C-alpha cells in the first residue's frame, strides 16, 4: 500500500499543478477589479477546440482555474492564435498572457506570448507559441490591470501591492502541442455560410455558421460584413471562429467567413444576406406610468396617391427594459402611421381622466401624426401617450353624429362607434368617448368652462365645434351635432343649441336637466295657451311615455316624473298648435 501512495505522489508532483510553486498575484484593491470592469470572457480557438472562460470574477484579485477541467485548450508550437477579450465597461484595461514553457514555476518575460494595451468593451490579441516550445501540460497566466499605468509587455505576472490598484489575474492548465502535424498548405476550403435568428422583446440575435470549412493546424477564420451588397467587405472584430453570435444590425448586411491557411492562401465562404425590414419603437407616458403597461399598436398605411389610410397590422406591446416596445416586420415600401391605445382599464376609462388613443410621435388626432417614409430597411418611431385630465364638475355636453353622403341609404344614418374628444380652447384633449349605436355621445361630470368637441376618424377632415360654454346657469349643453360626409371625407358641425337650467326663458320650449335622473322640467314661453302631446321614445322607436300637457300663456314650468324610465338615450317630442319640439334626452342615474 505504501508503495502505491508513493507512486501516486510521484505522479502528482510531476504535474505542473503540484510540481511547482507559483507566485500568487496580489493587488491592493482586489474587489475593485471586479467592480470597475472585470474581464467577463476569454475565448481562444485552439487546436483542440474553443478555449473559453466565462466564469465570474471572485473579488480576490486572483482566480485559480487550473482545476476547472472544462477550461482547457491545445496550442501548438510554431502557431499563432487569436484571443478575444470581453469586458462590461469601457475603462482601459492593459492585459498580458504567459505560458511557463520550461515548467520552472516562473513566468519569465521571455515566456510572454502576447498582450494588448488600453482596450474597452472588447478586443483581440494575437498569441504566438514559439516553434521551440516543448510539448506537454503547462500553466498559462493572464493578467489584466484596469485604468493603470503599467503596460504590455511590462506587466508583472505576480502583480504586487501598491502598483496594481484594480487588477485581475487568472491561471489555467493548457497543453502545448509539438506542432509535428504538418501545417496546411495551398488553398483551404471556404465552406458554406448560413444564419439562424432568435427574438427577445426588442432584440434580434443572429448566429452565423460556416459549415464545411477547412480546419486543422495553421487554419484561421475571420468573419466579414458588407453593407453595399458585397462590393466592399470589412473584418468584424472578435469574429474569429466558425460561429459568431451578435445583435442584428439595423441595416441590410451580407456576411462571409474568410478562411486562411498559414502556409497557403485565403478562401472565402459563400455569403449570406441578413436583411431587416421593420418599423419599431418604444412607448413612454406624458403622465404617471399605468399599472399595466400593455398597449395595442396599429400600423396604418398611407396611400399618398389615393389619399387613403388603411390599418394593415396590429400588435400587443412587450416590455423592453421597462418600456413598452412594438415591432412590425415585412412591410412594403411606403408611408405609414402608428397608433397606440392603452389596454390598462384604470388609465384609459372612456369619459374620465386617462390616456387617450395616441398617434406617433404624440398626437391624439391622425392629422397631427408623424409619418414614417419606409423604404424596406429600418425605421423607428417612438410614441408618447397623450394624457387627458377632466376638470370635474356638474356640467354636461352631448350631441348626435350622423353619416350622410356616400352611405348608400335614402337618408342619414347614425355614425356609430366614432371616437369623440372633448378639448379645451387650446385644442388639448381632456377626455374621450364614443358614439353609441344611435350616433349619440355625451360628456358628463365636467366643470364650468369653455370646451370644444372634436370627432376623430381616420382619413376624415374634422371641423371642430364652436366653443361650448358651461356655466352655473347653463350647466347642460346638448345638440352639439355633427354630420359625416363619406364622399367628401369631412365631419362638420350641424347645430349647437344650449339648454338653460335657470333664468329667463325665450319664446320657446326647453327641457332640463339633460341628462336627467328622476324628473325633468318642461319650461316654455308662449304667446297663447295651447295643448301639446308629449311623447318619450326609445332607440327602438317604442313610446315609453305619452301624455298631454297644457302650456299656459306666457312663461311657465311643469315637472314630469321619469322615475319609471330605464337609463338610456331617448327622444322627447312635443307637438301642438304652434309648438314642434324634438330633443335627445339622456336618462342617467
């Protein structure tokens, strides 16, 4: 048994992991090295596969990776290799590699195989293995100093307190190959380039692959790109393996891999096109962020020849770094608008304060929208949602919108489900509503003040209403009516009639309040006593109340109970000698 132990001990001592005692690199602020820009990735395409270290920085200033069997590689004598270094911060980093070729426990200056100065997010380093290097298992050291004044090729492999404020050192076990395999000669095989893509909200990732390319001693790879269809090509930094993954660029590109034989020539792979054809953007808010950041976005094609606007696609947003993001792909060239509507029920309640449907970049109406002239590549249009705040009070504004010419009907018909904005006198949107199946709309619970009503329909040119005034003595305004002309593509006001709630009454008939709850007041100013028939009719044409009234000579009022009439929109009519009155009546409790 003792003999077995002695044998095992001898094997271990013969290994470079145990046979030598190496200096332990020291820096004065090891945790700072991890904080201010660690090296997060080292990749070297070796003769026996990809050498790759993506393990995190430990904060000690030194990582011993010699027992991490997954991080290894073979580097042949007389060959060169390209190392790719990656870090998350742009601070300058001075870096150097050594291999203890004579296995004496010291990284001598003559054993430096390459380095680089003042690199930021990523860089490449050429590593050269001497042709005289003996084959065998060896220790490799990497040192990187952040924002320092010690430069390659004079970086100290042992570092040292005071000289290295923020630094990171790492040791690995690698294999030095004898280089006995004959290096390549002649023209290598270029291979066939292809790509795959993957999508995460707001980000398309492309992976290029060169299949069937030559491999072996003396073979190196360099991916190239061309933005002009293959006329000119440029090398892509760090893309030196047969696969390369990167975020898709915002323009059409061709890619190929240049395969080089150190003892021969270079052959290019076939090229592959990665095209982009999208309109995208993020969405922000002009007021508080809603509880649910989910919106529906429409893509609207503007046919500038025919003068038409057509919704061609819609998507639901996803969250990209806490911002809602939309993306449309595969459009034909042309002009486009985008429109977003919040799906959060607490921030987009019809008739209340909240976010209204908004065109990009930030317009409640289509005529103020930003147009994207898309040419089949990449365009971005961000949207800031418009927030309307309703000034609260007892006021009411209502009306009716009809649709006329071009409808193919004998007369006008209700314009149902039309978006209607209530604006202040400077055209700022305060709130929104939609017409019902009968073409009626209303805004209630608004404060005294001056307002404008603005129906909004894509393609249509709207003429806003005249100023509507809500006062303490005239808190209800009805008859703010509009007519939609489907041939001329216009929406224009028809009439505005105010309903006074108190004060003198003209030689006319009025009904108030409107909307009403349990009672209405019929007021008149008439030159002679007369009898009229009063009827209240629902939207189906059914009479829900009928009675006869006597209107006395001069001014008068009569209170009528409507407590038995359900909430809804009705028509109230009064007809008699010299009296013809028709009005929309909103019953609302």
